[in-house]
């Protein structure tokens, strides 16, 4: 009987019906080693892929936690920006529709209020995966900062208007330019009227008060005399007073001046006398109120002179579309 040595491998030969010593070549050994290494690599890659897909690494867990925190912060910031925008919009509405109306001041231009930043300003954010979110909030924050700056400047302007409120109230025209308590001197009002010379309908930019030559003419608000003009046509002899705050008044067809250019005047001061100069068909005073260079209806600027019932009569008389005196 053959004896087997330890650590030696034998195979059974079916032809000789005996065990023969197995001879292992180096090539077969290397092939086995290579196969084992490949199997190990495949197994490792499989395990790693599964772990990568379903199991977060510590670094990934930290990054995901930071991302969730950033999303929460974005939502909070988005809510805060929305709330601040609503507050600023409310302040803007009050500023334009209440405060500036009271002081007859122009509101912040709509195009300035709604202006946005340049299109290229946020281009560098496109490279981030959440660039759209960052860009959106950046645009809104920049717009909000700009609107707050505009609103702050607007309130500074209103504060100055408040300081000058008393001066403004004394400057804005608010009385009739001639004594006319019973309204008997009201001849023609503001609007489309028949021209006394050409007999065609033309726009009449002021109000006519019939008065004898020499009747005293009063300045209707505090201001500075802009012009004292002598003329044989048009308005004839006229005075223009600058009241500030965008207001001017014109007193035309005068017979005599009582002021000079550059002179400061107070409401109720006598500045001239009624006449019949220029394009006039009878002794009267032609009176105009101009706001920012445009003629407005003077009938709404007699609130210091007339009570409610008299004001209603003045409105009725001024609406008469008859013939003017100039």
C-alpha cells in the first residue's frame, strides 16, 4: 500500500486504478491567484456600490445636514423678505396716496420704485446647483434695499414739508384777488368760453372779475413778485407772483402797479389797481393760478374767503359758459 505524505495532493487514475501525485504548475497557481484577486475586486466593488447607493458616508451626512439647514434658512429668509416687502409697499402707498397728497407733492416715480438690477449682476450664481434660488432671493433683497433707500429719502422730503407747512399754507393762493363777498363781481370762469373779440370758443385760463378802474387788487398768497409787465396787447399790464411750492398767480389788465420785481409780498397786500389795458372789452381783472406751469381752476383756491354756501354759488357762477371780457 502506498503511503501519502502530508501536504501533498494526489489524484486517482482510473486507467491504472491507482493514486498518483498531483503536479501543480506555477502557471496554474498564478491563474488561481489572479482569479481570486478578480473575484475579490468584483465582490468589493459590489459591496462598495451598494454602500454608496444606500449608506451615506459621514461626510455625506454632514453635507446633507448642512443642505437641509440651508433650505430651512432659505424658507425663513424668503418669508422675512416677503413680510418686509409688504411693509415697505404699505409705507410706499401711504407716502404717495396720503402724505404727498396732503402736501401736494409728486410721489416717487413708478419706474424708479419698480426698477431692477442689471441682468449680468447675478450671472456668477449660475454655476451653483441652487443658483436660481440664490439669484431669486438676491434680486429681491437688492430691490428691497433700493426701495427702502427711496422711501427713506421720501420721508426726509416730507419731514421738510412738515417743517415748512405753515409757510406753505400762507403761500398757496387762497383768497379772491378783489373784494367780492357778495360774488357780484364774478364775470367769467375757467374753461371753454366765447372770445369777446373773435366770437369763437377758446380756452379761458383764469377768472374775470368786473370792477371799476382803480379798484384795489390783492395778492392771494405770500410770495415774491416775478414780473411786472407793461403791454398794450394780450394781458395788458400784468403782475406775476411766485408763491413757491410750484404755484404762481397772474393779475392782468391792470391800470397801475403797486409793487416792483423781486419784492416780497404777503397775502392781502395791495399789488395793483384794476384797469382796462391789453385785449380787454371792459374794466376787469383777469386772474390765473398756475401749478407747475399749468393753469388750474382758480375757483378751488378761495377756501379762506368763502363759506360752504358761498363756495357753491361761486362754483355755479364760474361754470357759466358765457362770453369773457378778454
